[in-house]
């Protein structure tokens, strides 16, 4: 029975999932995402270029499945940061408008 369930592809996917889980546990994906945003900037085109470079760098040593499993938490960390920043910017704008209305 074990020979049917432990094929090469199944073990590869299990290893990739364990690797991605360990990356998330030690917050390596947040460090990579922060470094990528610091180098590339926050423009959409530069973010795509940053993700492409990060994926190419990881894909040199890992399989495509492993690379995809590692880049997904990085993309999620970048998107969460952009969403939090967007919410903070909209709150700052509303506070500025309220203060200007009170002064006038």
C-alpha cells in the first residue's frame, strides 16, 4: 500500500509544503518581502519586477513547485503590507479633511 502512496511527486509536494511552513514560521517570507520592496519600490511595475527577480533567484536552486510555494507567502506579506498602508493613508486623509473643516 505504501508504494502506491509514496510516489516521487507526492513526496516532493510534501517536502515543499514543509519548507513553505518553516519559512512562514521563522518569518523569512516577511524579510524577503521587505527587502524586495525596499529595493524595487512600491510602484506596481517595480513590484512585479521584484517578484520576477525573487522568483528567478529561488528557481535557480529549487524546483518550480518549491519556488511557487515559497513565493506565495512573500506575495501575501507584500499585499498585506500594502493594504495596511492604504488603510493608514486613507485614515490620515480623512483626519486632515476633518481638521481643515473645523478650522474654517
